[in-house]
C-alpha cells in the first residue's frame, strides 16, 4: 500500500513557495509588456496579490508552525527569562522582521515604479489648475 501522507511542516514544501513566487514575479514582468491599460493592471494586480499573500501570510504562518512543531520553540507566554522565553521571542521576531522587510520592499518597489512611469497627460489635454483646498 502506498502512503501518500505529507507532513505540512516538511521544509521541502518551500520548493512550492519558490514556484508560486516565480509565477507571481512572472505575471508582474509579463504585465509590463501588455499594451492595454486594464489588462496590464489586472495581470499586475494578480501577480502582486499572489506575491503579497505568499510573503505576508503563507510563509510567516509556515514558520510559526515549523518553529512550534519541529524546533519546539512554542509556548503560551513567558513568566521568567529563560531559554524557552528567548526561543519564543526569537520565533516571533523572525516573523516581525520578515514582514517589515516585505512591506518595505513593496513600498520601495511602488516608489521606483511611479518614478520610472510618471502619469502622462493625454495628447492635447490641459493640466487642470490646482485649487488649493479650502477657501
């Protein structure tokens, strides 16, 4: 009898995450070659949402389960400063740093994209006068 059970904490499953990230980056790059505005935005949005979902939710969740199950870094809070408490803090710190790096990467990528591709007025369109807010 063939046993097809998969351990969800097996690090080899990270290979699938690499495939997903490659697919997401491929969609974002492919969207740059599309001429239609709505199609470009749709494909880029799909790629960015896959990228964000995987990097901000799936990978941190996997790490937390892995650290609790395989590394035995789990627990329900710290009462005194000991090795168990330091492991719990390290486990959570990895997720915080990883999410901070990913969010900073998204912000930097969006800023670079906006500077590289500034919004252009249509041919013959005049720039509207700024009103300055409340009067």
